[in-house]
């Protein structure tokens, strides 16, 4: 059964990876750890982007005070600096109309061992995402370090659900059965997209179709991509007979995933135009 965040958020706020406790002063707190994150970092001096993996985030929310403490673990910068942990304290947070917890601060001095880093334009968000396979956590972070490095960080593995619409001379077929799984490799600047239970027409067997090593470019909250042609895999086997063309789209870590492509399977006498529209507010 398909639901929205609003219908269930009050009952299941941040159920995944979060725990509630009451401190000595009876403050109500919740905490979360987000593992296996990447960081895509743009240097303001030359506008070059460097990718890192292996980050994690520890987040503690104090609902009584409306504050959040955030620790970034295994953080690195393009200049070679490495920090075991970067701690941000007493940030303000709020909950927006779509159920996202928004941790924001215009400027904060972060503790990094015996050093400090000046972070500005801090925007860290997380939300609870129920699905048929359990609850998933939506999360991303954006901030600027020492007025020089612009960082976009999120979990390397992402999941999206929504509508997939295929149009051909045979008509239009729309389904919500396709699940999209993303594996971002920020070091290489590529993403793998797995389309689970994918079909273009009603009587087509559902397939798990993998699109590998798609180059992406980061701008703001978004990873955008565009390739003229790509050979999909089913399992470990490439299927050139199902070559996908004109693939373009973007993954907005604050809203969802949008894409389109064309496919002319050799086994079917049809040309398909496929449009994908997935949003964090869609769950199943």
C-alpha cells in the first residue's frame, strides 16, 4: 500500500537507525549514524571536483532544546588534510512540511582534533522513508569549509521509488513496481543504476537491469548525468540487443530522481521512450 510521509511521520519519525533516550535533565534526544557516505568537494580556486568515500555521520537531536550535534568521521580535503572527526555543536534544526529534519547554520566553528575548521552555509537533512522492505533513511549534507571547499555528502547507496512510464506505438504503460538502486562512486565520478523488476509493457518479463559507470557531475544538491548510449547488463551478462540511448537525468538528494531514455529491443518490434519520476515523498 502506497503512503506519504505526512500520513505516517508523526508515528514513525526517524525510526530507522534512531534511538530515543532521556538524559539526566529529562531532555528528549534521538541519535543516528549514517555509514558508507561519499563526499564530492569542489575547490573554489580552480573549480575542480574531488571525490572521497568512507565517511560517516553521527547525529544527535535534542528535541527539548531544538539543537543538533553532528560529527563527521574520516573527513578529507583535496589539499591532503585528513581529520578523524569534525564535530559541530549546538546547531539549530526544524522539521519542514515534507517531514525532513533540517539542520542549518550560516556559520559554525567545528572542532577537528587539535584544530578547527570554519564551516558556512551548513545544510544537513534527514528523513524517515517507509517501504515494503523496511524503513530507509533519506540523508544528505552540504556545507562550505574555510570559505574554499564546497561539499556535497550523502550515502553512497541510494534507493528511489516512483512511476516509470513507457511510451511506444503500442500505447503507454505505467508502473510503480520498478525499484531503483544507486551506487555512487565519488572517487571515479560515476554511478551504477540498478532497475529492479523493470518492464516496458505489461506482458514483458520483469528484469533486473543494471546500467554501469555512468559519469555524473555535481551541482548544488544534484548529481546530473547524460550518455548517448549504454549497454545494460542482466546479472553479469551484457545485452547489446537492449542498448539504451539518450539516457539523461539527475538525482536531487533533496527531492528524488528524474530520468529518461530510449530503447529498441531487438526481440520486440517497438521503440520505447521511458520516463522515470521518483520522489522521496513516494513510498510503497
